[in-house]
């Protein structure tokens, strides 16, 4: 019976951990229903608390540390997610060097926020919200090379570089974008 309890707890923790990591490391959706993306993380925290309680009860009986294996796995998943949240928070709060935005008539409305330490935040707007992507960039004189971004729209070829000319930025496969400080 105790093996069945461990298997059930581990399967719940691993499945919730998978969905929580997928939500945190994927595209950040900010909109009307965005609070649902954190439901797996909240359930994981609740299951972790319940698991610690159950496993401490069994530990008192057996005095074996392997009773805490499910809690350790859930805790390591939670630490991984919290470290990523901290990393994203540092990128969001770093100094913005310049912003580039497309016109509102464009097919895809983007705002690139180029930040310190070669990080950027890309925001794509929709009717019910926006998607937020994080990535890296490098510069070479007036050319910006974009890397490290997982753009989800497979029907759209995301640009890999752009050239800045005065107050505009021209990117391949994209409308001309306007530069602002």
C-alpha cells in the first residue's frame, strides 16, 4: 500500500511539475485568462505541503530518509521554477537601452525592449492580451542579431537580424519599426 501511495504522489508531482515548468519556461501569456497558467504551480505547492506532512508521518514510523523522496522532487521542481522567475524578474527590471515598435497597422504588432546585458523583451499584442518572449541579442555597429528566442507562430518567419537607420529599424520579414529611446 505504501508503494502505491508513493507512485501516486510521484505521478501527481511529476505531471504538475511538467505543466508548471512548461508554463514558466514557455511563452508568457498576459491577458484575460492568464491566471490559469499558474494553476499547475499553485497545485504543486499545495501538493508539496501535503506530501511533506504525509511523508513526515511515515518518517516517524520508519526513520528512513527515503520517505522524503517525493517531497525532494517537488521541492527541486519548485526551486527550478523560482530561479527562472527570479531571472525573468531581473531582465524585466534591468535598464532599457532603447525600444523599437511596429506601427499599429502592421500584420504583427511587436515591441522590442532592448535591455542591458544583451537581453531583450519582445511583446506581441493581440485582441485579448499579449504574449511576452525573452531572448538575447548582439550588436555589430548598426546591425542587431537576435538569438535565443522560441517564437511560437509557425506561420510567421521570425526575423533573425535588423539594421538601425536613424530613427527606424529594418528587419527581414517584418514591417519597418520605429526606434524610441
